[in-house]
C-alpha cells in the first residue's frame, strides 16, 4: 500500500497546478505523463510509469491516475478534493489525510499525511510552454528523516 499511496500523493500534489492566476486552473486540464528520464526519485526508490488526466482544476480538483504497478499490472483510480487548505481523509487510502492549499500565486501546496506519521509536501510549477510541470517535494518520516524528490510531467493531450 505504501507504494500506491506514494504514487497517488505524487500525482495529487504534482500535476494539479503551476504558477498561474487562480482563475486559470484549466491550463493544467488534460493528460500528463511522468518523464522518468528527467525525474529524480527519493533515495532508495524508483519511480514507476504513470499518467494522470485532470478533469477540473480550480477550487475543486478532479483527476484519474493510471499507473503500472511493480507486478506490471495497470491500475487506475479517481479522486477529487477542494483546494481550500482543509485537511481531509483520502478514502482510497485508509488513514491518510490530505491538504490542498491554493497559494496567491495559483500554485497548490499539497500535503499528504501518511498513517505512520510521515508527511509529504509538494509544489509544482507549470513551465512557460504550458506542456511541462516540474514538481519538487520532500517526504519527512515519522522519525524526522527528510528525502527529496522531483517529478517532471509532460503533457500528452
């Protein structure tokens, strides 16, 4: 479950917005694919391919993520959440809680609290060509160990 939760959190925090005005959230609508060559996984892990389709971006985010699991099987799930800064349970992953906060710049500060006490904090920047997002994140374990990672997402449609 931890790997699925990690992929989910990566997607949620990572592909939903860039530095655009709050009323321009639809710039991130579409389908995005993880660029494995440009991304940097946390120490000791590897990224698995995934893509995400964003249906709504703004005050409410709605998306479907499709990923290839370690067993080679394709899995998809959908989720939606407001970007109001309120911590909410993540029904797809029991015990996890998420906060999505739209900053004045339009960037979303995404925080995912894992059941074991770890915290992931992530922000993404939509690049000027509107076809790439670069996401920076840290994962802080319950014991205080911090790991960095970077997702690069390319628009595929």
